[in-house]
């Protein structure tokens, strides 16, 4: 009986901790703005040529826009969408260490595109990077 009581207490403690962590995450995650917005996405290819795309959207997160417009392809992962192709150009890390670096407002982003909220006037970059 005592062993079952300890297991129940431990299970309740784990559930409480999970709820606390979920609450902290929900309170501190970046907020998405609602309504119409215009964003730009610069793509820098392997040959260093660049293209800028302008999107008008009601979406709240960047990944929604990029995938709906067909600009990116990728695989879902533990940390969000792992981009494998941008504007028809693939980056294969296993072959030559290449990947698509993601920048927001000129700074390296610390989250994936599908976890990045968008606001009117935001500027993003996807840069083919080796190493």
C-alpha cells in the first residue's frame, strides 16, 4: 500500500510540473498578430544570387505562409520544420554540410519558421549556408 501511495504522489508531482512548464511556455512564447500584414522574405542562393519575395497574408506564423506559397519544403522535426529546399534549391547537409540559415530582422533566428510569429512589415532571410 505504501508503495502505491508513493507512486501516486510521484505521478501527481510530474503532472503538476508538466502543467507549470506548459503554463510558462504559453505565457512567454512570442505573440502572433492577427489581421492583414505584409512581409518580405529574401532568399540567398548557393551562387549568392538573391531574390526578395513579398507576401500579403492573414497568417499568424511564417511557416504557414512559406509552405502555402510553395517557397519552402521541409521535414517536421523535434524543433519545428527543418527546411530542406527553398525556391527550388535543395540544401543537403549529409552531402556537403549545407543548410538553410534563417534570419529575422537581420539576426540569426532562434526558432524554426513554423514557430515564428509574423507582424506587419517583418523582414526575413533564408540563406544557403555551408558548414
